[in-house]
């Protein structure tokens, strides 16, 4: 985890700057980043604490996303960066440490890279809620919710989640919270447990606050952005 975090920071800082801030010689940091050698346990812990003072994931995500004047949020620069995906996955591991998670549930499509990275790190199956039924799958769990003047439906194969599962819901962005609520409803339909919710970005705070007021499970969002103004026809 420390090495992946160093590789991410190397995009923003020189080795000399990292040495100044961590106290680790440049040559040693270079060997860590290149994978020639791994830091020992004590060094890794000290490095992690030092890196906390240099890099906040929220700032990294904030600098990678783009919000246009109409309130549209583009997270592609964040969700397409493998180092950010790995760093976010480590963040999930730390925030949800001690919780039982047996499945990752995400809506198609932008949340899939992030959810895949988390599922790989936690070594649990990934379930994708899609807006269309696919050939070859007989039975689905379906949940519909309003999105502006339309109703949108999400479909999950019926046996993908069972009552024995503890599900972490993952998405790249939360705006109104409607998509997350639909995923929560899908989990509840099969009498499974929602272990928590994780998202990289929330647009405004209302959607997240409404979810927190409604549900007891932890809801973790890395960074919040405020659009220049909101238009009623924009929904996520």
C-alpha cells in the first residue's frame, strides 16, 4: 500500500521533495517506486504517517475531476487512473476495516473500474447492476426509480446476491442519492445486509445527508464538489 501511494505521489512531487518530507533518501525511494525492494514493517508505518501529511486522497480526486457550469461532473480522469483506483481501494480497506464484506455492488458504467479495483483488493465477487436485461440470464432482481421525468430500472441477476451476503455499494459519484437508494433496495429485496456505501465524489451534500439520515450503515465519500449552479433536469 505504501509503494502504490508513493507511485501516485511521484506524479506530483520530485524525489528530492519526497525525501525532504519523508526523510528517506532519494535512492531508497526510487527503489521502492520501481519495486526493486519493499520497505520493512517499521519503515512502512513511518512512511505511511509521513505521506498522510503530504497527500490527501480528497485533494487528489478533486484535482482530477471537472465540473462544468451546468453541474455535470466528469470523473473519467480519476476512474481511468490505475494508481488512483488502487489508492481509493486502499482507502476503502482502511475505512471499512473489520467489517464483513462478501460482495461489491455497483451500477453500470462509470462506477465499474473503481468497484473492480476494490473487489480485486478485497478478493470478493463483483456484481454490476445494469439498465438492460441480458440474454442468457433468466431471472433478475429489478428496481425502478425516478430520474427527472423518466423512470430508470436497474437489473441484477437473481442469484448474484443472497441473504447471506454483506454488500458494499460502490459508485464513482453521488448526486441525489437515487441510484444508491435503488441499489440498497435491491440488496434488501434478497434480505442481504448493506455493509456500507463508498463513492469518490458527491455533488453537493444533500444527497449524502439524506442517505445518512435514512440508513444506519457507514457512507464514505472522498470529496465533495459544489457545481456553479444546479439544473433540475440533471440527475444521477
